[in-house]
């Protein structure tokens, strides 16, 4: 399990401290934040002064040129109050022009390799959203030996044949090359509609019903060798970690159970075309 620290982006420090206490309670030891996640890095920073040795700390940069990526990393180190992070990730590397820039000589990849040589980072990864991202991650792994990938993975998305096939190819490569696979959007229900009046703590409406939430977590974790990144809606954190704690003994729900949840909750894949993939 990975704690998705986007949940801290708009929190007070007191509220963030209570959330982070939950990680200690359940033994979660991986925090995933980003320069773009509001005040998230600042909320994590006090915990690093007390618990740095307990956490694998990951952040992200959305910059594609070398100088900008270096500046972003240095800014993250300052905000987090640490001298290095365990994982730096190229954030949402999906678009062709950005991919070319990041991998070009003097681009973001070169800058992060240099930072690794200086001891500012230990590992380098790449993340992304949308239906193209599994294929783009495969291209990225052909170009550079990334240590990790991060992408959406849930039951409704994997009903898309093309996306599922690309995921399977990606997972085969990652297994062969010992690349960590981090998944997001495990609790995605659908996009918000204009009629939704409940508070929005993530850009999509999450699955919050107790048993469908448990089944969603179990379904993801039933796949060997992948990590589950918790939702940016921190209200779901405890329930998610409780479901994960029980997942090994309960196994995967059936496809019929998952389809019943889709029908009952009106679950709709978040991504269904190129125009939606820049989220």
C-alpha cells in the first residue's frame, strides 16, 4: 500500500497529522506526493523530521526540460525538509511532444540521472493517466531504465480490451525487468456531474459504499506484484487500509460481484477517449 499524499494538499497541519498517524497505525511506509499537490509536501515535512527513516518518500516533477526538472526537485527537497527523496517521478508523461523533450539530451531524464548520481534521489519513475498511458510507459521503458511506473488500474477501466491488453504487456515487461508497478484510481466511481452536491475531495467521485469499496481494493490487490495508491479523499483512508489488511485472506471478488457493483453504483470509466486523457 502507498499513501497518496495528494489528500493533504488542502489540509491544515493538524488534520494532516491525524491522517499521517493512521499510516503509522497500519504500518504504511510509502508516501507519494508531488510538487503540484498544493501544500502536500509542506504537510509531509514535519513528519520527515521525526520519521524519515520509516518512510519511502516519493515525489514528482511535471517539468520536461533538464533545468526546470532540476529546479522542481530542489524545490521539493526544500519543502519536504529532506536531503534526498527515495523516488522522483516524471509526472503524467503522456503527450508526444513532452515525451520527446523529457527524453532528449539535456532533458528531464538526464537531469534526474545527474541528481541520482549526486545522491539527491535513489530511484527514477514515470507516471500518467488516460487510456494511452500503458503504451506510453512501454515506450518510456524502451528508452530508459525507469525503476517504477504508475497508472490507473481498476475493474471498470480494464473492461476496455485495448487498455487491458496494453496493461498486460506492460506488466510482463515490468516483471521481467523488476520495475515497480504503482496503481491509482482503484476507488474511482465516475466523474462528478453538475448535480453532485457532496463535498469534492478528489477530481472524480469515489466509491465510498462499504462493501463495494472493500471489493475494489481486494480486486486490485489480488493481482500479484502491484501496489495500490490510496485515494486523495482522505475520508476513505481507514476503510481502504482495513480492506487491504484483510485482502490476503479474503482473495479476489468474482467478476459477477464486480459487475453487480458497477450496475448498482453506476460506475463509469474515467477515461474513454483522447480528449479526456490530460487529467
